C-alpha cells in the first residue's frame, strides 16, 4: 500500500553507488490523502493547545529528536498511518485509539 501510494522510498543504485530517494511513482491522490491525514493527526486543538492525536504527535517529536527534518518526520507519520490502515484492511478490524500515558512534568 505504501508503494502504491508513493510513500515508500526507492533505491537507485549503480555499481558501488547506492542512493535512496523519494518515489515519484504511485497514486498522487492517495499520497495527498495520507499527507492531509498525517497533518490532521499532528494538528493542535485550538483552545486546549494539545495535539489531536497524542500518539502520532509523540512519534513525530521522536523523529525530530532523531535528527530528521520536519518533512522527513511527516513522511514517517504517513508511513505509520499506511501500516495501521493496511493492517485494519488485512484483518478486517476497526480502529482502536491507543492509550498514551501522560508524562509527569
């Protein structure tokens, strides 16, 4: 599903040189849907100033702490969403909101 949507990276190699680049193939409308979904998951509620989905926001922050750029971190969130949706389709289950323990400040 990630490859079909154009989210999975593509390896370009020749001889001893290897590069992994963003795929320009795939269904662009599906890519846009996953992008918009990822942005919505990372968004913050107006009045309360807390993320719409804490699990994905924590994952995004973790990727930023690992040294990824904001765009790379968003693509990681998109890939995580693809994996969740694919497993829901494969096992024919409904989405269950995971419980994220709150950190002590």
